[in-house]
C-alpha cells in the first residue's frame, strides 16, 4: 500500500480489523507513516505510559514523561550540517520518523520500523535532446501543478521571480487559464541581500508577464525581531533566516483568505539558481521525476514558461536544467523523486 501513495503526508492508522490479517499486523496495532521526502513532520517518543507522536515537537512536551535531556550528537550534527537530520532531534527522548519510513507500534512500543522508499539514483547518463528533456520536465510540472490545484480552498503562490517559482505560477495559469492566483513576494529595504539581487524586481516582471496580482511584504532590519517566534514555530533551530520570510508571506496570504500556496523550498537547486550545496560537483544540478504530490509540484521547473518571462537566473541556468531526467527502477513515479546528475 505505501508504495502506491502519492503526495505529502504524515499519518497514523489503527488496525481495527477483528483478525485474520496476512500482513503481520494484529488488532490494535498502530501504523505510523511519513511521506517519501519527509515534507510533513512526524515526531515520536516512547515513555513509561506508551508511544506518543505528533506533528510538532512542542506537542510532545506537554507530557512530563518526555525527557528534556539534550542529544549532544544531534547538536554536533546541527553544527556540521546547519540542521539536524532524522531520526535525531535536540532532545534525546524525541525522535523524527525519517522520510519514506513507517513504524508498527504494538503495546505502546515500536515493534518494527522500515523504509518503503529509496531515492532512485542510478548514475545513468541522460539521453535525448535538450528540447525533448525540457518538454518532459515541463509536462512533469504541469501534471504536478494540476494535482496540487485540486483543493477546496483558494490557492495562491509564493513568487520570487526565480526560475522555480515563476515556472510554478506559469503552470498554474496554464492549467487554470481563467484563474489569476494572488502571488506574494518579500521586498527588502536594501537593494541587495547577502550579495544577491533582491527578488522583488524580478517578481514584478514575472507577475506582469503572467497577468497575476502581486502582493509585496516590505521588511527591513526589524525582521530579526521575528527570530524567537520563528524558532518556536519551527520546533528545531535552522541556520537559515529564510523561514522568517516564509512566515511573513504565509501570514499575509492568510489575511487575503488563502489557505494554500505552493511554497518556495529549494526548487532553485534544479536550475542552479542558488549557491552550490557543500560537496556538490561544480555545475551539478538536482533533477526531479514527474510526480503528483505537492513537493513534486514545487520542486520542478517549466523551462519554457519561466524563461519567456525573463526571471532572474538567466537562460544559462535554464539550459543547464534541461538535461535532467530522474528514472525510477522498475517504472512508476513517486512524488518529488530527486536525482543528482552531472552536467554533460
């Protein structure tokens, strides 16, 4: 069943069948699952009273039985990687269920944990022309965005003017031509942030090109006052101030009556729109297979629609991304499959 799930999720299902299970489950067992790329968080702790789980670490701290002792290895990992990979958290008594993993809980204890998904890296060289591969990527984005727009609430978009977010908004317009999703962008008081060009001028160009309304959230040095609140909402520290921007944009979208928006989270990796990750080969890019989940929608780029709008990043970045294709052994595709490929 788990291999057939497509999307973003963190779920728990109690086996209420009276008996006769052929899958190793017993009546009363709890199946706990996290999506393939770990988009939805899932924290858990085992105490004297039993197994506790929640989507936020702070919820588990409502129990006095959860130890507040620090996990010193997790702190070391945070200093090395700027975040703490699963399964560790800063608290020794609280763990994260790793992405693409599941647990069976019986009698208040974890009976079994396993991985049901593996990133499909084969090391194969890409084949086909750039035009053909660009068309395949565009079709993947369109499929993913179409699925993501299946919502019973109004949906907007985060728009930075980069190749990534511009591609998503372009596909939103293509999939639903009659809709003009409200877009949001951060505007900084300084023209440049960390030596990089500000997003707003490019976001305005893309919004005008695509005919969508753009709301600007102006921020300045006072944004640092949001740091403590951001950390509280994140549950775990990150060495990246970007979540502050995401928080302010999300609050602005909520005030507009929007309950959903494709988020901007590391999609620029695909088109080399951000500085290279530590350890990545020069010019290496991250590709994504076609998928229907929200993460899949957010981590793809439609080269044609985005480049026509002339967003930041330039055609060179888009051209480098045209040679991407992620294949899953045995066929089939899952939400947001990732593949690190070397440029040809």
